[in-house]
């Protein structure tokens, strides 16, 4: 039986889509339904195998309109975000830039969302971009840059002029990615076995402070700064069904950070901000892969002086923060590889966020 093809008439059709609330859209706390006003498409199917039918739709992103009952401000922001996520990627492609969508609607390379759980989804994306960056160097090492390296050519073949053998590179990279994901899964299991009690106790202690009117004060450097920001956003703009939790990230505002670093020094960028924000019922959370960052330690020490609850997400062996017993609840991911530490730390603070919600329902 031949496949039959039908063109969809947009003037006679109505089309809505459900957008998975990830990335910027996660702040709206739901999965918006969008009406598509301008599209073209075709349907393909075999009459005796309708379960294998295919529908191909090309959407004009500028025609997306939110149909859910939301505020006018949220409606405009959702439509703007959806428009940009599609049109800006397409514009970059038109300029011959390579584009990535992790996940996304369009791009030179793209992947679908692997989970509808917003926390799991975010963790998968983090693993994807870490492994992407970690494996790009393999291709650099298998290209010739055209330099005259003389007798050192055997040491640095990719700098020379001789054509490199690249036949097995893709298989090598794919194997490397699978290995990294296996390492990540093993580290998650190890951390769960070693730290589950500590994580649960930390979540319970945080819930007690929140019940007293406290808030989370989060801070970290570099990649840990993005984790502090993400945790704060998960609190104040949570996924659908969650209640907001008061939180602030001291890593979020470049004006504050750069002013303190320039006028006083990088050691006090969190300490000075914490002094301004802290109340005794609050929770100070430091995130550090090493456990030895001076500005993290100084802020946590100050938090203790002010009777805040102190929590730290750490890597390696916990570093100086654990050795000196600076915090009430240290949670340690015992690894010496920063990307894997950060990936597991993301899971830890997502679990704490979920536990806060579970205990809230139990108390209600």
C-alpha cells in the first residue's frame, strides 16, 4: 500500500501546541498552550497503518498566541520568549552560524526534551552541554593547523601540516560521552548512599527556618554562581504546583559584585551582601566544588556569627569548610572532577526544593 500525502489548508484548520515549560518559560509555572495562526503542513499515512501516520508542520513563530488564562504581562512575555527561541535561532542559521538547541524547536543540532519533570530536564541539559564542551577538544586534536613544527610534529600532530586521520573520531567521541554519563550515574548513586540522611536533615532544618519567616541566601563562584541563581529562581518562580519560597542569590547582580570587588576586594563580595540581607531566621547556603573558596568561607563564618542556619554543597572531600566545621549541614559530592560535581549538586538542590514542597503539603 502506497503512502498517501495530503496538504493541510491553514485557512480551514486550527492548530494549538503545548509548550514544555523549560528555560525562561519555567518562571511562569505552567506549560502554556499556544495558538498557531500562520503555518503550513502536510499529512502522510498509509490507510491500513494509521498509527504510523506523520504530520509535518512549519510554523511562523511570529504568529504564536497564548490561549491560556494568564495576565496580559505574562501573555506578552511568553509570546516574546517563544518568538525569540525560534526566530533568533533561525536568524543565526541564516548568518551561517552553527546553532544548538538543548532542547529546542530548531537548530543545526537539536534534541527533544527527555523528561517532563522540569528539574530532571534541566539536569539532563546540564550534562549535555558539559559533555559537549568536554568532547569538542577531541576534534581540535584531529585537525591540522598548518604550522611548521619541525621535529616536534610527532608530539603535536594537530599543530602541523600533515592531514590527520579522523575516521574513528566520531566513534571515539560517542564512547567518551557514554563513559561520562556512566560516571555521572555512578556518582549520583554513591552520593545518594552517602548523603541521603544529610540531605533530608538539611531540608528539614531549612523548612523550620522558613516556617519562622526566614529566607534562603545563596552564593557561589563561577559555575556555582549559576547554581545559586538557579536554586533561587526555583524558589521564587517555582514549577507548576509548587508554592514560592523566599530566596535571594548573592551571585545574581553584577553591579553589586563588581562594585564590591573593585572597591574592597573579591574576598568580601558575598560577605558584605550577606550583612545587608541577613536576619537570624534566615538560611545561608554556600555552593563550592572545592570547599576552600575564601569568599564563601568568610560569608558562611559571618552567617554563623549572626545565628543563621548554614548549609554548604561541596565537592572533593568538603575542603576547609568541612575540616573546620564551618557549617551546620555540609553535603559533599565526593569527586575531584568539577563538571560531575556540579551535575550532582544540581540534583541535590532540586531534591531539597522538592522536599520543602512535600513537607509543606504534609503540614497543610
